[in-house]
C-alpha cells in the first residue's frame, strides 16, 4: 500500500512560517522592520490565525521579537547577542569536532570532504555562483560535524540556535573574499579531522569561529549596528 499513500499538504501556518523565514533571510524583511499581521494576511490571502501561528514559531527561534506594545519586529542582532551565541558555538562545536574525530567513520569523513569539494567547485564558477547555495553548503559542513559527534544533547542545544546561526552566516558572508576565507578555514579543520588529530581540529574550529565572530562584529559596525 506504500505506493498508494497520500502526502498531506503542508498546513497554512507551516507554509507561512517558511515563507516569512525566507523573507527574513533574503533581506525582504530587514532587521528592525515591523511585520503587520493584517497587512501580511492580506498580501498572502489568508486569515490572521495561521499568520499568528507562524509568528509564534519564528519568535521561538528568535527571528522575530514581540515588543511591549505587542508589535512584531524582525530580530536585530546586537554585539551582546553575537558574543553570547559565539561563546556557545565555540564551546559546543569545539567539543563536537573533537568527538567527531573519535567517532566518525571514514565514510562519514568523506561526506564532509565531499561538502568541501562541492563548495570549492561552486566558488570557482567562472561566471559567478549562487551565494545562497554556498552558504547552505557551509551550514551543511558544520551540521555534519555536529551530527557525527553522535551527542544528542549537544545537537539539541545547537539546533535551538540554528536559525540565528544561519542569519549570522548570511551576514558573515559580507566582505571581500569571504567565500575563500571560510572555505580555507573549513579545509584546515577537515585536514586535522582526517589525521584523527582531535586537539588540532578543536583548536582550528575555535580559530575559525573566533574569526567569524570578529568579522561579524565589523559587519555590524560598518552597517550602523550597535557597538
């Protein structure tokens, strides 16, 4: 009977959640922008009820804030937020790569290598490339390392930050040669993983995330964000 199964359509609130989230990631809704439920419901041709459900899910992920006047505001990163999240990432991802070095199979390491190969091939496209695809591959690189740690608790803590981390990745891509800088740092981490050198892999991960953090602070300052 499996071939006759019917896939249920995605509920409205779920579709709206993904649509609004993409608008935030694509910069259609910018940090600090206000989202008006009634206007969005009219634009999307839906009732306000699924909009509210979608907004609640986005608020839980930290992508929107409900202020003291019940206005819906797109999350605007502060230096304190960035510092807090990167401190968490450094502690958790340095541990993740250390444990992944111990536990990942050779085949799993090849999956990380393949992600790097695909990233490099995208960046080297002679007529430009899809930046969104490279950002997605960068996320996949980190996700594989976290997954191969086989630490469910660690994965859950990082998953709770996943949406904000992805938003930061988009912002972190601003600047000259950021694609190659990030790729080269990822490649260095992987080389130590391949050597099964957990100490150096962990140190390289911390260096990479520290560099990301410092660059993101500069981006926030350059774009007029709070310092």
